[in-house]
C-alpha cells in the first residue's frame, strides 16, 4: 500500500491514475523515470500486470536461425556483426543448412522459429522467400517470425519493391509475424550516434504499421541503458504507443538492456539491476495498450528474469535451445541459452506464478497450473 507520507506529491496523481486504469502522460512517464523509486513503480506495474494476466507467465517453445553475422551496417553497440570486407570470421548459412536446422526439431513440439541476422548483401528477398517456402513445405504448422524492419528495409529497397509489395511477397512464401529488433532508440539525436546507417525511426515504424495493416502481428524493442536520456526513452515509447493506438498490431514490448562486451561502446557502463527493473515497470505503466511485456531471459539471466515477473513482466520468451549468438557475443548472462520446458516451468513456479505455454500470437496452449513435470531439471 502506498501512503501519502512516503510519496513525493507530484507522484500521487500518477498512482491515482494507474489505480483507476487511466493512461499516464509523457510528462508523467518522465517523472517516473526521474523520481519513481523501484518500490513505487514496481508496485504500480505489478498491479497492472495482475489486472491483465493474473499470475500467468507466458513462454513458448521456439528456436532461432541466424542466417549470417555478416552485415553491411556498423551499429556501434553490436558485438555480433562482421563487416562484409572482413567476413573471414563470419558465417553464412545456405538454405539447405538452415533447413537442416529445422529438421533437427522433427517430432519435437516447438511452435515457432525466430529468424534474424546481419544484413548480408547477397542474401536477398528471393533467397529468403525460398527459405520460408522450404520451411513451410517441410513443417506447415511451424510459425515463422522472421526478419527485423532493418533487414526488410534493405531487402525491399534492393528488390525495388515498396514495403507492401515486399511483405506480400514474403507472406505468400510463409511469413507469419515480425520480431521487434532494430528499433534501438528512435530519436535521431541518439540513433545517429549508435546506428547512423540503418533504417531510421520513421522507417522502422512505417514497416511495422504497414505489416499491421496487412494483418501481421509484430513485437517492439528498445535498446536502453547506454547514452540515451530518460526523455529519449519516453519519446521512443510514445511513438510506439501512438502506432499501437492506430493499429493494435503489437503483441509485446521487449526492453533490451545494452551489453558492453566487445563492441565500439565498451566504455559505456551497463545499467544496474535496479535500473533494469525500473525500465520494465515504467514500460508496463506507460504502454497501456500493449498486451504483453517480455523479459528476454538469455540476456538478463534466469534470476533477473524471475525478478522481472514482479515488475510488470508476463512473458519470458522461450526454450531457445542454444540457437542464438547475438547476446552471448555482447556479454550477456547466458553463454549457451537453452532451457527445457521443465526448466522454464520450474523457474516460473519458484516465484509463485502460473506457467502457461503460448503460441507466438499468445493463444494459450497449456496452462501448467500445479501439474508436476516429469522431465528432469538441468
Ligand atoms: O535490434 C544488439 C539488440 C536486437 C546488443 O521479437 C543488443 O520476440 C544489447 O530484437 N546489447 C535483436 N542488445 C534481437 C531482438 C529480439 C530478441 C528476442 C526476442 C525478440 C522478439 C526480438 O538485439 C537488436 C539490438 O537491439 N542488440 N547488440 C548489445 N550489445
Ligand atoms: Fe548489423 Fe543488426 Fe549488428 Fe546493426 S545490430 S551491425 S544491423 S547485425
């Protein structure tokens, strides 16, 4: 319970609004970043989270395919990409190699493949359409969540197609939804310093808006905790909230904590766990039209992912099965991210929440309630 005695007077109307289910303004959001204690914002965010989802925590069974780490762009925070001119230490997978990765899951109950990578000049729209077609032909029920707006912007421009034409081409090949990467910080003041050469904020938002209007759902991210100010975070979330008001096409918001290993921004310190939890909580409070808030556990680590479930988060992504390198190369907590379903279920139960397996679009596939999982813990 929040009492008037411990609460700065300017924060009281915000608490009242949240309790009444009303939207907070941009100025109020900034005030929360500047003055809201962890306990204050956490308690409000948890109220919203429980109003929306009760004790449920969603996860899915998924794996990643990263077609290449060769990239024409040079984002300063990226520890993953290898520039095209020095691609000896990069990888480039063929369609057959990627199809073999899909075949590895034959007979296993995965529901989603997440495909994302660097922007390779030779992997074009036709190449990726071919990949999607082959995956769908092999496993029609597997949901394909593929390519960030950064990859789309490049491949559509190269193919001389509009965003609509390009998306239609890939939807016909099997594309089901769009992940949230590439958003970083939309505001040009920061974007020009950390990722000047890739699609700008307006371009990213336009691709997602067009996708929503064509019936696709997507996610949105923010890369926070580096050189941006709180005002830049609010600006970023404002643009997303406005777009969501127009389309309703976003499923989930995913704050991504900047990790500083082996990149051009290594001198920038990483944010503290308190700041990370405040970021989740304030996002939950401000983005009242986003149904879900996700903590990406490979980046945060398992224990902080558990903690985030008390700060507004209701989703912790999926099993992943050690199929991503993006975060481990940037110094994330999990070097070889993989969790069995039993691991995920038990991780959620340990913090007294109810594990629910979902598909990509948040249809509930199984509510684990208190059921004992036979699979061993690893
Ligand atoms: O856009 C790159 C981030 C993103 C670093 O939609 C970094 O379900 C921190 O968006 N420190 C790609 N972050 C990954 C992504 C994602 C991940 C999981 C689920 C979903 C989803 C989307 O990775 C990039 C960038 O913001 N990133 N380098 C770094 N050093
Ligand atoms: Fe390329 Fe993405 Fe890395 Fe930027 S973040 S350099 S676009 S792989």
